[in-house]
C-alpha cells in the first residue's frame, strides 16, 4: 500500500486527522492525486523536501561611500553617545567633560 508524508495537517474520512510530518497509508484513493498536486502530501518513499539543504544566497554588500571630510566644528555634539565628537573625520576627538 502506498505511504504518504503529510506536509500540512489534514482531516480525512472517516473522522481522521493527520498532522504535518506524519506518514499515513489510509488516505482515500480519490483524494491522493489532488493532495499531491497541491503540495499537501508527498510520497513517503521519496526523500522529504524538507530534508534537503536550503540554498543560501550570499547577501549583496553595497560599497560604503567614503565619508566627506567636514570642517572642524567647535560646537559638535556627541549625537550617537559613543564619547567622541565628529566621528570618522580628521577632527574626531573625545568629548570633553564640562
């Protein structure tokens, strides 16, 4: 008898329920074709689609634009709270305590 792996929970006659991952062999023959086509079940004799290694794409990294050199700002504020003023410029300096 054919065995099928349930990929999403289904109710089927007579008053039965199969949850995802369960292998069943008592599905109504008239329903097997459309359940397979819909991706609700799969042939249990074939490797599970879920067991295949997922394809992981490398993230695309956009080049970071170089920071535009700014002039010295005597009134600069530490907006990001890292303890430095004018970060990433030749004028970077630690915050002076007042």
